[in-house]
C-alpha cells in the first residue's frame, strides 16, 4: 500500500549522505510533495519547515538517496519465478537438473529451466539434447544458462524452432554438432538463443505485466528507486514495452524505469518511425525509453567474451566478436541519429575496444555527446579507460562478477593477473569516470547493498580478495549506485542526490554506510523506501 503524505515532511537521522558535493553530509531532510526542499543540520532544516510539518526521527539510521540499479532485466527476472531453478548448488549435476525438469511435466506447455552453470555442475559441461530428451520426447524442454548467452533444447523444442540437421549449416557455430554430426541441442550466444525462444508460445499481456511488477516490487524492497532495463523486449518482445507504457500511464509502476529497447526491435522501429527516444527529465509517469541495447560479445565463463589474449584454459581461443566492426558501427549510428543512447554489452577487452570505436564514431557524426554506454566492461585495459574519458562515454561495471565468478576467472579463465584487474573501479575513479554498478539480475541477485560491499571489499565467494588495488570506498560505491548511475542516463539534475529540487527518492538504512566496507559486519538493510515523496508499506 502506498501512503501519501500531506504538507511538509521533516526527516532527521543519525547521518544523511546526500551525494551532493556542496553538502555531502547532513542531519535532516525536508520533503514537500515529490521534491526535496532542503538538507542541512536539524536546526537549519527545522527553521524552513512549516508549523504543520510532519516529523519523523530516525535514531541510529542512515539516510541515502534512492539506489539506482543501472543494468537489470525485470521481465526476465520475474518470469524465472515460474521456471525450474537449475542453479548450483541446488542442482549439482545433470541428473539433478533432469529431476527438476521432470517435476514440471505435470504442468502444461513448454518445460523451462534456467540458471545452470556448466563450470559448477559435476560433469563440467553443458547438458545435451539427448539428456533433455530423457526428460521428455513429447514435450518441448529448454534449459537456459546462468549467463543467458546459451541454451540447451531437446529434440521437440529444436523442431518447433525449425532448428534441424537439414536446416542448419554444418559449420554454423551457433548450433554446434557432435562427432556423430547431430546437433547437440546447444544454442550458442544471443542470436541462437533468441531463435529457440522465439518458438515458445507468446506470453499473455497479463503474464508479462505480472512478471514485471514482481521484479519492480522486489527492487523497491531492496532500496532501489530507479532501475535501467537493459533489454526491453528480451523475453516477450513488444509486449514488454506495452506493459511499461500501460503501467506508467495508470500510475502502476512501483519505481522509476529507464528503458533500452533490444536492438532487434529498435532498429526496425527506428526505420519505420514507430519509436521515439525520450531525453533525461522527460519521462511520462515513471517510465521513459532512452535508447537501444546491443551485444558485442558473450560471457567470460562461457568462453564467448572477445579477449585480446587467449583464455588460460584454452590457449588457442580468444572468443569472438558477435558483429564485424562496420556492422556494430552502423547499428549504433542509427540509434544515435534517432536521438537515442546506445548501450552495448562488452565483457572482453577486444569487445570493449570495438564498442568504444563504434560509440565514438557515432558521436562524431554530429558532435552530440550522448553518453553512449558500455555494459559490464569487465576486462578493460588502461588505454581503453583513457579512451572512455576522452570520448565521454558511460560505463556500468558488473561488479558482482568479482564475488560470483572471481575465483573461477582467476583459476580457470583469465589467470591471476587479468582477474585482479577485472572491473577496474579504482582506476576508473582515478580517471574521473562516472560509472554505475549493477547485478544484471537474474544473472546475479538484485541486491545493491551486496553489490556495494563487493565493490568495496573485492571479496569473492571463496573468501579471497581479488584485486585489492581496485577497491573503492563504500561512499564512492554508493555514489556509483546513485548520482553516477543517474548521470549515465542524463538524469543527474533530477535524481541521484538529496539536494533542493531533486526528486524525493530515498532509502533509510539501519546501519552506517561504512559498515558496507566491513565484511565482518552485518549487512545493512533498507528499512524504509521513499519514491516521489511516498513511503511504501
């Protein structure tokens, strides 16, 4: 239930971290309607409040701007709640995965599983078509990798998608074959995954809306007041954009959303004039469409990220770019000339370099500094960071990778030296880059306070510190998930800090910010969340 207030609201707390450089720390905040009116000492702010102001004292609490999750997939996240959870350690082997999928045979329709990680299950490989055929020879069964860049399908699902030995070229790397010449069932990378998923019967509009709302409510409960959807249409096509528009028009969005339309939807819509990108500060309700999202490579753990130096575990393999440079240039340019922002997924340093080239060339077409974005930016060399500064590009780092995959990146994929430099937050900060941090949920959990702790400690899930030199302070990490994430989408004058005139989006934490940098301390929790001057209870 949303509780609206009347008149002014005076909030006092143990500490207020405003993220406003003119007054970074305060004791009180005055809110009027959906705006912050003043921050300062208790005495200063009380002198500005009206006699009828409501007052809430928050002893021992810390008040910060609403957190901004700069890269997440809400519909995908919501839909996974109805799929078979195949993540490790819940499912430790292919047999465990098969057992989970068989349990879903009692329900009608396609059997869908998600979250398996070939590097964590006992067999150390992707499941096969035959192993999913053992679940069912009559029903379509598909299993999505934790990275979302790979999918395994059984024979029925492959046939439904028109993927057969006769329809797919023998040398098509997107659909690998076994020694017997048969398709293994693996769909390699986004285009191949999309081809299989396109065969799944369309979701009803109500299902898309329910999945979206489930994710956005979860986001708000975690202290997120704005999120960036980096792939509107990824799972349900145009229905996702329609759901956002409908919910925004009816006041049904729990948080603000800045959307980036999947490129395969955006480019035709640009060509026929059916899409309009909206600039920062121009949202209709709580949603606006800022631009389009593309992929330049895959994932490190899938050996499909494009690196300049081969993978440690496969010395002859560097991964591959998903598009030739001229194709990536053209896609980005079309979004740029349509007035939008381009956001490009790039994990490996070869992909980061190709992406910087494409984004910079687009901006030179007309001189507009669009703050086109690089998403993830995990393996990044110093000269690429210099180019990001020079071209005034945006970056959202996948800091959670340090915790969830850091040990394997060091020991298996990248080696110690490259793994230490992965997600180089301190180096980027030293160059003055204003970056965001993200979870890429559902790839990793949408928990911004854990993301901030990871950025501050560089702790892996194995308990090691990976690249201590790239740690940033908790306060700097909070800045990345507030003001700097707003900056990424030209919203820094609207939200991201607690300063007069900014939107009244804020979070009350039950512990100091500094505790986020102490892995031995209990994780702070968001105890109250305000969006547009309204509490959610």
